C-alpha cells in the first residue's frame, strides 16, 4: 500500500517536471525566434545606412564642388535641373 502511494507521488512529481520542462522549452523557442528577428533587422539597418551613405556621399561632394566654384546656379535652379540634388538636400 505504501509503495503505491510513493509511486503516485513520484508520478505526480514527474508529470509536473515534464510540464515545466515543456513550458521552458517553449519560452526558449520564442526567445530564439525573437533574437533571430532582431539580428535580421539589425543587419538590414546597417545595410540601409551603408547604401544611404554611398548614395549621399557623391551628391554632397558635387554640391560642395559646385559651391566652391562659385557656380552661378542657385540652389533652386539646381533642384529643378537635377532631381538627385533635390533629394540629397531634403
């Protein structure tokens, strides 16, 4: 009789441990997925910053060059003639 009560107690404890382990594993999967998504977004952010820099750098250099030459064109005229200039100054 005592043996069967011990077995029931052990079985209940084992059931609780299994449920706890399954809960923790589920939380771990969610955390891993969140981390993967964050990593992807960070890489995308770095890439977009690099592309933006590579596009804006030559435009800024042209703007500086034209300003240094004392170009007779006003900024409004440059924006009208060159949409890329307009985009880099907004």
